């Protein structure tokens, strides 16, 4: 059952991405040859007007095939003959739909909270004696943090929501940290801050201020949570590029499906399951949106790069030359996908 749910989520994310391309192409007057949900052999296909709508066997992809994407021609409704600004809108539309889905998923998540978490500190672990004197067990209090501080940065990393705080605490590798907080309207820089609850042994030794749940607080927290997810994806990409992320940690579609399946099995209640599935959906769809905008040949970002080159040059790159570059990029991406899939399968066997 978990694998079925995982495939449905992955299929939804890809379909919503391709729908962004599809709807903007239609609105721009570009001829769409086929809109496909899934990849591989056709299970079902229907023609409505000039477009074929297909359902294919493998639910791990999909595509929106437009007239003249990689070739020149006389058809005024081909992709390459459309105005430059229209082509650019069509290209970014897929990622925008992923981001929109991510915000919707985050809104559902946040709506399930009893109260809305912030990034401001409320309360440090400690003990109050009979005379009303409090002994703090929180190392962060003794090293500079105070009640009401709003955390702005930890170790140079910006903090947008509670999710960034959770992420930072899960990735700490040193004992002391540089922290920037907003205190009484001013930024305060703190060095050598330690986080540790000497009583419980927990790393996070403070609580967070919460807001009452309302329309505005839910919307604000949802946007901040989506921003944090994008931030986390960006940091992960940076780690991969700089070599800080080991090759064994690279994962592909099989790993994504496996993670969602594991999540469904770990849920202790229906509510817990729904929350975790929306969390995974938000994180994956934002990841897909950001990755597709990278200036890598074969991706939407790679095609956008050629649009910017055309904007600067005043004329497009020859279709065949651009096609060769995208073909090389796709070959490289396919190689990375094979490597990631191999990693995923080995992880499954190692379990």
C-alpha cells in the first residue's frame, strides 16, 4: 500500500509540473502535440482537438510535447517560433506549479498544528526552587541566548522558520556555534553558543514562542515553511556540488518511493500519516521545482539559459546546436540517474 501511495504522490508531482508547461503553452497559442501522464508504453490515449492525451505504464514521469521544441520549421505555432517571453513563461511554468503545490501541501501541514511555531525563544530548561530562584540547565542560556530572542542565523545559515531550526540541530557537527538573534529590535551576534540540556541530555534546550492558529498565522507559517524547504534543498545541492555530500547519499526516484513507503509504515496514526505524506510531498515537489530550474542542458533551466543567450545576442542559437547540447545534458543526467538508482537498490539490499 505504501508503494502505491508513493507512486501516486510522485506521479502527481510530475503531472502538476507538466501541466504548468501545458496550460501556459495552450494560453500562448503554442501547439501541444501530446500531454502524457507516465512514461513508457501507452495504456490509453484520446485525442481532443489537436492534442493527444496519454496515460502510460510507468508512473515515474510524464511530458508535454510541443511542436518544434528542438527543431525549426514554418509553423507559426511551434515553440521556437513563439515570442521569446512566451517561451520563457512556458519553461518556468512547470517549476512554478511545483512551488504552488508545495505551498498548498505546507498549508495543509500547518493547519494540522494546534498552535503555530515561530523562531523566537520562549523558555529555557531549568528548575525553580521553593524560594522562586531558577537554575538553568540550558547551556544556550549560559552562553548568551535570552527569552524573546528571534533566531536569525545559526553558523551563517539564515533561519526562516521552525523547520530551519530543526534542520540545523539535526546536522550539527561542532559543539559551539555562532548565532545571530533579533533582540529588542536590534541584531545581536553571539559567539561560542552551546546547545545542551544538562538535565535531559537533549540538544535543543529551549522552547519556541507560538502564535494562535488563524488564517493569517497559518498563511504566514506556510509560506515560511515552504521557503525553508527550498532553503534546505539549496543547501543540499551546495553540499553535493562542493563534495560535502558523499556519493552514497545521492538518491533517485527509487529512493524517493522507498522513503515515502517507509514513512507510511512508521506512522502511528492516520493523522500522523497524513501529516508526514503532505510533508514529503511538499519537500519533494519543491526539490523538483528547484532542480528543474538549474542551468543544466536538458532541463527547463538549461533551455531558459539559451533563452537568455538569445535575449543578449538578439538572435537564437541554431536549433541543431542547441539540440546537441541538450542531448549531451540528458545523457549526463541519465548517467547520474542510473548511479542514483544503483545506490537506492543497494540501500534496499543492505537493509
